[in-house]
C-alpha cells in the first residue's frame, strides 16, 4: 500500500527563534512538538514536505547548520521544552540521524552552531539560567554532554551567537536580562571566558546577528525591547589610528579594545536605528545578489523593515517596510531573508507565515506571495463538504479554516487554506457540514452557530479550483447581494456585508474617537491562495443562525447526508444534559431530544441513508437510534439498540464511531485499545442489543483509540478500508472483509501525528481515496492512498 502526503498544515510556534531559512532553499520551523520542513518554491507554490517528531514537548528554536564548503545544508539543531537540544541530519529524510545533547534542566530557548574544521561547536541557552557548550566530533554518537557550563546566576538567556574572528578564533556573544551584550572568547584551556560587554540598550536585547562588511570588518546588529536596533563594528586594532577625535567639540563615539587569542580588536557603535514602535524581536543580515548589505528587523508593532546603507548620507536608512494590515494580530516574532535576498519570510504572534517577494521592476516594492500556514493550537474536528471539494477544520485557536486545492494549468495541484470562515472568541470543538456552502460549529459555549458562504467566496473558490460544475446552490449565492462578512466591534457574530454596504462605506471621521474600529470586508477576486492578511480580514462567512438548547459547552455535531437534520451534544454528567438534540435545519427548531447516555456523548454519526444515528459516550456505551416515522410521517428517532455493562465490549470511554458506506456495519473505538465492528445479527440474545452483535474486534495493547472512519467506497475485492487513529499519534489502516480485519499499513509519528489523533475523515470521492486527519499537534493532513 502506497500512501502519499498531499497536504500538511501547521503554524509556527510562538517563539522568537522558531524559524530559519537555509541556503538549500528550505524553511525549517518549530511546529508544536515537531520540526517542519517547508519548500516555499514548490513548483511556484509551496508545500510542507516533512515533519520530524523527535522532541517530546514544544519546540522553541530551530536552526540550519552552515558548513564551510557546503552550499545546501542537511543538518540542523533544535531546542525544546523537553530540556533537550537535538542535532538532526536529514540527508536521509525518512531515517534522519539524531544526536541528543543532554544536560539542561529546563526549556532551551536559544542556540547556535559553528564548524571548526570537522568539529561542530553548539551553544544553547536555557531557562535553567545556564549556557552550555557542546562539541560533536563523532557523528555516530547517540548522545553527548556539555564540555562547559556558563552559570548566569538566575539570569535568563535571550540570544546566543557564534562568530569567527579572522585568525583569532571563535567569539561567543549572548544576551541576558540585564540589557548588555556579553563577549566570551577561548582561553589557553579552550574554555570560553568573558572578555568584554556592550552597554547601550535600555531594555532586554532579544536578538544578535553578524556579517562582514565590504572592508572585512564585522558588523553586529542587536535588537531590543527598547524598540531600537544598534549596529556595532568590530575591526582589527591599528596602533597608528587615533581611536578618539582630538577636537573635543566634535561628537565622540566611544570605542573599546578587547583581546582574543593575543590579538586586539576595536569595538565601536556604528549606528542606532529607530523606526519601530514596539519590541524588536529579531534582526537578520543578508548580502543581496547585487552585493548590497541589508538588515531585516521584525517587531511587535506588526511591521518588518529592510535597512540599507546610504553612501551619500553615510547612514543606515529604512528602505522597505512591510507588515500586516487589519486583523487582530500582535506583530512578528521573527523574520529571515532567503539566500539571494529577494524573498523575506516572517512569522507572527498567531503562528502565521508571511512571505514577500521583491518586485523585478522596483527594488523598493515587495509583494506578498503564497505561503503555507495553519492552526496554532489543537485541531479538534474536520469534515469534508459533500462532494469532497474542500475540507473544514475547527481548532482551539478559535478559528475554523477551509482547505482546498489550487488548480493551475501545467503546474502541480497543491492544497492551501483559502478561507477562514469563523474567527471566534471561544475555543472551537466540533463542526458539521449541512450543504456545500453551509456548516454548523460548536465551541466551548452553549450555542450552535450556523454559517453560509458569501458571494465573494463562491467566486474565488470557483476561480482557484477551476470548478465548472453546475451548482444551483453556488449560483444562487453568487447572484445574491451578500458579498461577505465582518466582525462588529466587540462582537462574536459574523455580520453580513451587503452589496449596498460596499457602495456606502462608513465615514470614519464621523465615528467617535474612542470607538473600537470594525474589521471591514473588501471583496477581491483572487487568482492565487490568499495571504494571512487577507484571510484574517476578508474571508469570513456570515452567521445565519444561533441555536440555543444545551446546558453546557458543545462537544459533538453531526448532520445527515442531505443536511436537513443536525444532531448535537454537550458536556454532561447527568442523563438530562447528556441528551442529544435534533434540529431541523430549515426552521432551526428542535425536532427531538434523544436520551440514552448518562455522560458526555463524544461522537455522533448518521448512517448514509440518514435513517440511523449512532452515538458513543464517556459512559462506555454506544446507542443506536432509528427513524421510525409516525402517522404524520414526521421525524421520529427511537432507541433501537444499545450496550450495557453486560454486553459491552469496551471497558473504557468510547471516543469514536463510524458507519461503512453501505450501512451494513459500524465500528466503535475506545480508550481501552479495542475497536469493535458491529452488525445486525438474528442470533443476538441480549435484549438491549436487539439483533446487533460484534462480528470483529481489534486489540491494540497499551494504546487508546481516539479516531476511526471507513472509506466511502470498497477498497479491494469488496473489502472495507478502516482507518484508526491513536492517542500516540499513529494512524493504522486495516482491511475488513465482513468478518475479520487485516493490518495493511501504519503511519509513524513523523508521517502521521506526534500527539493525539482527534479525527479521521475519508474524502467522499469514488475516483481516489483521500484520507484527512487532525490532531492535538496542530496538524491537518491529507493523504492519497493508492488502490
């Protein structure tokens, strides 16, 4: 069985050094507990190529290792909340070589590396108030310990950096919580000792970066929470040059002399750059293709600035400023140039990636480009639209996101996030599709909310996917005057923006000065997937209905195939609150209240014909309701079968369930590591089961089954294809022939998930088998399974 990853979506962790851009053209970034490798130029698009799940806790910092004489890196280092620094060689991407650097007793927050001959020097800064130095000479080792520990005496290390001074050895620089930049150099015992410190910033220094200028001198850029950037020059000492001007009336620049390996160097402030209005988290040097030095700074003021040196004015000037417009974001944690300096990438507070490309016509004009991104917290639910044209995901980052293809002539088809229908004030828990352009969602509130696509989305969806299929619902929406949606001031509901609203915009001058501004919708016809700025501002769907009825936070949703009935459940500890509510999606009224369970109903599933509803619960039982229309032919679901403590196979919470596409079987999965497949049986003697019995069980010892689903059509030789997701993050695929299951394939943590799999959903398509998954590791994935 061949399984191909078509799409992976995940955000960058909220850390200043969570991303690096290598000379190999690839971006590595920290993503939950894993290291993600992204190709930003994948056939003029972008694609997340691989996630390496080696750490056991949140990754804070990653960095490519530059090796002299090697143009394309295949080595990197990472630091995590699991107190480990890991050396990773991905020359063999499927079986990478790892070396564990053990010794820290708290989170690693910064790191750097440098090659000295064939020896790799690594430095790590940690929340345990130490800086540790490591040497790797034997790359076959599995783990090493630090050869030196620098005690910061309860201080916190923010940034560390290695640089080689010509013919003088290695200089180690780092910053802590005392506003100074420390210089350490090697002594005769090959230990790093303090030789100098820089004073000038008025708040914590967050980032350091070095580069050589045209004269061969070193330039050091330092960025700080005082909103300033300082550029320092390090040059060889020349006894014949006066360090301080003789004329006392002139402005004097303080210079210092320090010694490294018996060689003297002059250190002086070169420039102070002011342009940001908030903390400057990162700086990055680059020598462009035209051999011009340029400095990129990233700030919490939601902007990134490119600085260049003006030879006529003899000063550093702001050349380009890019950033976010609108939205509820909080600025940039970091930014990087690519090798040639014609692309820059930034990562924001909400984990978003931003890519800009320099215009070929004007080097002062930088245009947004297509980049991958994703959720920055646990993804709780996913669901395909009825035809399988797009996938919706709901996450605890308080958003629902829509993922679909970008179809281009002569180019590879790639998946992207093309809309963010809901940006909410509560963590999202569940989602259900009602029709192609309608869905309902539930969050950690007592309300079910329903949404419908606006006209602008339908137009853009058809353009990006090249969808020419006749679609009455889409045609009706496209002709309507509901163009988009906006979030009112301090509101949670997405307000419809009509065509007339666009013709008569609000006059901002007449609004009260202290009134919170609204996020206004601006319709745009997209020719490529939207940028983060456009997603947060212009892709909301209008909210059409709120459904009240539950007493506690929503937990599960499901809709029948026609979308006429919506079932919902909430968190519960009593029979009353554990009831399942059935809603008529035309009138939005409650049809029925179904009672069977005593604790939270964890998942709901309608059969393909819509006549049966299956529910599983924390009370270790499943219940089956069947629609038995009354005399008026009204919907009338009745409990027809259930398990109890005598006939139930599961001994722990049942997390998941699903029907086969022909409704002949259904499966349930539990925390006890058991999957049971059930079907009608005339031999069942249990009164509560009423002609239902288990025909097959799968035991996975020491695991918890958290997700399962059947393919929407037969696999091979009329067998059913069953996907199972585990709490450990592994996904297993089984073939079921009606009486027994056979393991076909297993996806490991790097290919599947490294934390709990929350939902699996096969795409409703008969041509190709596509499986979507989501998990607590913030990932949304789509796989293609070869038949």
